[in-house]
C-alpha cells in the first residue's frame, strides 16, 4: 500500500511539473492532442489521484483548475499557472471509545470464564511428572505442603522458645524508658525476625534439595515457597506494631483482644493474596489465553474485595483504636479512625472496582498502580505508628516533660517535618503511577519536565514549612495559653499571678508578621520555579498597598499607634490599665485594636488610635494606703508597734510573703474628726492583687486590736441648745430669760458630720 501511494504521488508530481513547464514555455501539446484535450487529461489524472488519496485517509485541498490560456496571451500570464496541489496527511484516530471497549471486554471476560476454570482444573494433571520419571501430583503436593507447614511451625516454635527473653525485653520497652526503650524495641524486632529467617532457611533448603530442577513442578514449588516467605515477612511488620502477646511493647493504641484478632485477620488476608498471585503466575506459565487471564483477574478482584471488606468490618474496633491513637500527631488519620466504617469500605470498593476495570479493559498498568497505592497507604500507616512511638520515647528524656504531655517539643517538630517530606514523596509516586502509566494524561518526557519544576517548588515550600515549624516551636512558650492564663488569673484575683513579659506581649504580632513573610516569599519563589513572571504581581501588590494606605488613614493610624505603644512597652497581656475611655485587664490585641476585660466581665475593644494616655496599675510595684478611725484616747505609739508586729507576721506567711515589697505599717495620724482619730496605714507590694494583702491585714487588726485595748471609733451626736437671740444679747438679763416673756422657739440640734 505504501509503494502504491508513493508511485501515485510521484506520477502526480511529474504531471504537475510537466504542466508547469508547458505553461512556461508555451510549447505545443503532444502530437495527436489539442491543448484542450491535453488539459482535460491532466485534470482527470489529478482528480483520480486525489480521490485515491482521500480514500486512504489523506486530505487534498482543492485547487481551482487552470483555464486554457488564450492564444494571444503574453509571458506574464503564462508564468501565473496554478501550483500543484498540497497533500496533508491526517493521523488516524487514537483508539475506540473507552466505554465501548469496556463493554466488549466485559463480554469477552464473561465468555472466557469457563476457559479460565478449565485451565485451573488442568493444573493438577500438568503437575504429574511420573511419565518423565518424576513425582506424581499427589506426592508433589504433599511434599510441598509439608515443607510449608514445617517452615511456619518452625517460626512459631522459635517464638515460643524465646518467649522469656522477649517478655523481659518487652517489660523495658515502654515509653517511660525513654531512649533506652528504643534499643529494647529493636532487640524485640530482631527476635521476631529470627522466626522469619527460619522460614527463609527452610524454604531455600527445600528448594535446593527437592525442587532445584527446571520442570513445572520445581518452578511451582519455588514460587510457592517464595510466596510463603514473602507472606511471613509482610506480616512481620504488623507483628512488630501490634505485638499480640506482649502488650507492654505494643506500639499502637489497641486492646489485647483487638490486637490479637487484628493480627490473625491480617495474616489470613495476606495469605489469600499471596496464594492468588501464585495461582496467577501458574496460569500465565501454562499459556492461559489473555481473555481467560482477564476472567481470573476479575474473580481475584472480587475475592480481594470480599476479604478486605470482611477485615474492615470485623476489625473495626481495633482500627478505630489504632487510628484514634495516631490522631494526636496526624489528625487526618484520627478522622479516618473515627469514620472507619464509611471510609474503609469505600476505599476497598474503589480498589476492587479499579482492578476489575483494568482487567476488563485490558489496561495492564491499573492493577500494578492499585497494588502500589495499597502498599504505600499501608506503609504510611506503619511509618506514622513507628514515628509516634519514637517521638514519645524521645519526649520522656526532656526535662520536666512526660510522654503524654501536650507541650510542644522539638521531637514533635522534627517528626512533623519528616512526616510532611514522606507524604510529599508518597503523593508524587502515586501521582506518577496514575497520571503517566494508567490515565496516560502526559508522557514520560512531559512528566519529567513537570516533576522537575514541581520538585523545585516542592522543596521551596517544604523549606518554608520547616522554617515556620521551627519558628513556631521557638516562640510557642511565649504564646497562647500562657498569656491567657495570666490575664484570667489577674482578672480572677489571684495574688500570685504575674502579667506576661514584654516579649510575650509582642510575640503574637511577630508571629503573624513572620507567617505572612514566609508564605509570601515561598509562594513567589514557587511560582517563579513554575516559570511564572512574578514582577507584575510584586508591582500590583505595591500599588495596592499604596492605595490602601491613602484610602484608610484611620486604619494606618491605628496600626502605627499600636506599633509605638508596643515599642514603648506601655502595656502587656495581663496588666490592668486605664486609658480614659475604659479600664480593665489587657486580654489580648490585634494589629489595630486592644481588648480590655473589665473586672465585672465586660470586654472593651478599643482601636490603638483612640487609646490616648495609658495609666498602668500593674507595673513594677504598687503602694496601698487606707484609713481607720480609732477612739481619741488611743495610744498612738502602742498602735504603731502593734501594726508593725502585724506586718512582720504577714512577712512570714508563704502565700503572700513573696508579694510584699515593704511590710505593712502605720504611717501616722491623718486627721482628727470629732471624737475619732483618723490613722493611715500602708504597705508596698507587687502588682497583681494587693487587695488580698489588705484583707489579711484588716483581718488581723480586727482580731487582735480589741484584746490590746484599741477601740475603733463609733458614730456619735453632740446636742447643743441655743437660746433666743434678744435674751442672749441683752446684758441686763445676763443671758437669763425674762419673767413673763414668751418662750423662744426651740432650735434644732446640731449633729457634726463624722470624719472618715
């Protein structure tokens, strides 16, 4: 067909060249043909060639046929003959519709089911090697089963023999043992690995002794024994984590019964998977047709799905306990544990459905992609469990910390960074297997180019994440809970409460600024790694910032005022201030406003631009003065000594001694009011709650002063009787009433106001 196409194309080009040459030289047509007959012949041949190429899948653009040149035309008109037609090749369609292909594949798989069954039934007859002087199928299967049973039994016997040593190691493998417990865990894992090593030795010895030939029996035996070893090696990971017989060394949060049953069910499911894969290898080795292999894969996917659903449902309590324990470090896994029943069956249904689709449609990469995805998911689960176990044991070595403490620690930060790096790597591997191999959205070269840019951007974002985690860890002691506790304690009247430090007060603003800077720089660098020009973004952000600054002068005033208040150290979180508009304890602040908690519970939010003068009642020290009224005959010197004795006794009280800077004492007589002496007392204390110290002083004074002869003044009334004004001023009467004169009206009694 290609030769015919080339020949036709050559003839067409030759005729085009001849026609062009004849038009340029204006020579006469061949003998026996007129000019009109010759042009008609050329057009007919060209049309025939075009129709032929169109039928073969080529597109030929139509060209206007050249009109016969007039006899009297000049050389210019002859030189404008039409060029030969251009032939454009169109690639054929890539393939059939995927839905149609799936329907046809399903029909073929259904028809091939009996063939797959016949191939499986044929395996025992193919294993009979008695005709070639070998073993019969029954003898071979009995020998193979005996070797497998001996290998698995050897692992169990070795574990029983080492049970005492394993128990002693497990007793010291708890998280309270710190770093030393990691060594005991490693030793315990080595002892468990000895059983798997025994399985490997027995399987390899049997392969070398009885199944070292090239027959079908030997190949099948080698595959089965290798599968037995792979099964025990895979289950070893879950044994190290679950430790069904040794709860003290268990690395996951699961009960004894739940851990034991989960381990047994996982072992059963993994054995089913190994046996099904071995059977698939045997069917492929005996030349099973592709449609029959697809049928077997569909049946195997259904068996896998049933096994996984059984495992998910029967072990739901153990899974919830395990995943819930990982929720402290990995919240996403904790959510999966709480929603195990909806999430796990959906994942396994998606796994089985994808395997069935791949087998029916003929996409050979689908099964491997799903197996890779399942292995990576299980690997992430094991990794998270081991990481949490190590972090808990490292935490217990830090001073003042416990394994179950909620305070952020450096091992937590390092583990979080490592976890993010692992998750990024897993996501890239899964994406490559699905995007390139299964879905075919991009080819290998395009994926390499995409991953090169993505890798650089990912490293940039990961470095930004690590920088933020380290900065957050270093600033965490000055954030959040400590500041809130200080403000709440002072508001509640705790005498021992102290306001936050200046660094603690400014740290929220510093953290927000650092977070914004890290995010902006990381995003800009990542965009530049993808080839995006970030210059217009920077210019636009600058213009937008200028517009905001001019259009929001009040906001800018609040922000700038807040920065200067903080730089002047005018207030801190937990301090009691009065700004004229309101007073209360500083509970927190944002970039533009401050929150004050009044002692009655109200919260005042005041912009920094409206604060004005700040009066801080909680800075450095505070002197409290108060007055008491005593009887006028009180011995002042004796009262001074008694007050000094009370102040000395209060300095020996552990609850308030460290809060008193100058002891309680009498300052002196402040006033004399009527029948009372007004005496002033004072003391100096740390800011916080001086009222507690004053209450203690008053309690001691009222309990001891009466026994010492000190009387507190009481309110009284002095009655004075005034006479009439005429009699009182008449010298003749000398102030006495005149006989017969009317009595003067009674005057009101005068009660002097009591001094306080």
